[in-house]
């Protein structure tokens, strides 16, 4: 057996991850996790035997989690949008790990995947870090294979830098003045429950969508502009006038930076908002910071919209 050269001995570093849908490039991801095939180990005790017998149970495939931002394809964002409008669609695709020269190292194929979780980042008017979204999806099966070739369609860097957590606007009907002084909004995580459809003799299960889980809206606002919020809380919570007609609707707009600040990249629309808690900042004598309130509301329905500005 001959001596291996340095290039053959050198390990590969995967520094880039291309998301593909139906064989087409859909944009670069910042990270990827999961997707492995696994099976539970079942242990049985048989009679008087000293040792226990073990065997494998049903085959399962882990959910795949990807972190990304702007610069993904319209097909990718449309998949997200449809999933939280009840228009479920199963997707086939792959995630290609590439080195810094865009040479493919490995590829994780996935089949018949349904989105199970979608997280929008926390918003903070003082933040300067890039914003990222997290998408989790559940495939019916996956397969790892060796990568080959060069990825020829890298997304332009300027497209991926368009999104900052400090560029946002929120609107809620009846709370227009307060919304102008919102400086923070906690992360939103929308979940799609997926259940296994166990049938036949196949080792892997079919995936079926069930119900949606919608998070609460939690925002921080200057107390000086919170009069309408206090009035709503008193009527809705204290007096108990909390019928559906007293709920509100609104939207969070994730905006482009600088001169294009008024142009949205993404929008999360919210329906049937109901306030249930107000928490003022701790009162301290001599504190020169702006006094703020943390306002918490339940939400029955959230939908995600994207604009062409966000696409690759």
C-alpha cells in the first residue's frame, strides 16, 4: 500500500452550507443540526437468563434545524409562509456542506419534510448584530452522501447583511402612540405539531401536520406613552371585558437598514391579541433611565409574509 500524500491525509473543513429545494439552490445557511437516522434500543428480560437481550425498535429520523437570514430563495420563504397559513407542503431537498472554495464536501438529502418550528429573532433598538431566523423541519427520511462539484451560485454578501434586529416597527390597532416607543420585542417561535402516521410494515413513519402553536407577544415600551395600554389592561383584565371583540390585531415589520428603512423584509401579522400582564421597571429613586413597561399579550394567530427585498 503506497504512502498517502498530504492532500489525501488532510481533513476537510466545511465552512459553508447551501440549502437546496427540489435540486435548486435556495440560499446559504449559517448553521445546520440534526437529520441523522436513529433507532431506540429495546431491552428484554427472558426467563432466568443472566443477560438481557437487546434489539432495535422503530427507525426514526431527527428533525433538521437550520439558521439563516436574508438572501434565501422565494421558494424557501414561500414554504415558510404557506406552512403557517395552513397550506402544508412536503419538500424534498438537501443541504450541501462546502469548503471555503465552494467545493462540495458532503450532502444531506431529505425527503417529504414538514416544517415543525419557525423562530423570528428578538428585536432590540440598540442591537447591532445581524438578525437570523431558525427553521426546523421533520423529514420522513434522510440520506448522507459524499459531495461532488463546485457550488456555482453563492449569494451576494450584501443581500445577507440587510437584516438587523434594530430595524423594526410594530403596529397594533388602538395602541398607535405606544407602538412608536417600543424598543424591544422578544423572540417569536411558531410551532407546527407533526405526528407520525403509523401504518403497514415500513420501519419509518409518514408525517402528518396537526395543530399550530402560537407564541405570546412580549414587548417593552416607554411608560410615558403607555396610557392606552393601561386603559386596555384595566378594561380587559381587571373589569373582565375580554370578549373577542375587545381583542386587537397588529403586525411586526422587519425593516431594511439605512435609507431603505421604511421597506419591509418580512412581516408577521397578528390576530386576536389579548393583554394579560403589565410589568413596570423596578422603581428606584434617582434612576435616570427611561422608565419602561413589559407588556405581555396572547395571540391566537400569526402569519409570516416575505418581500422580494429579502430574496436572493
